[in-house]
C-alpha cells in the first residue's frame, strides 16, 4: 500500500513539474521577425510535451506531431477561421 501511495505521489509531482518547466518556442519565416525556428516542424521536433509553440503570421508547410503541445498563431480570426 505504501508503495502505491509513493508511486502515485511521484507521478503527481512529475506531472506538475512538467508544466512548471514548459518552454515557449517561436517560429517565423519572415526575416523581419526573428525567431528560434523557421519551420513549425523544426520547433515541434525540439519541443517537449507541454511546451508552447508561438507561430508568427506567414505560410508554412505541413507538420506532424504526436506530442502534447500548445500552439498559438498570430493573426488568427475568432473561432480559428482564416482572415
């Protein structure tokens, strides 16, 4: 029983620590808007689960991910539609 409580406590602490140490990565393919990455896929590859990817306005190719990430796009219309 003590082992189960200890394991549950460790898992809970690990879950919270992941959120505390999340990183925000920036993506821009515009030379006037410097960022850490020029493609969304490069940022996804560098990101850890729980990280945020901030994408500046522009046209980007496709990307694939199975990670739990947060994406924010610049210049998006209300409700996720395009302007």
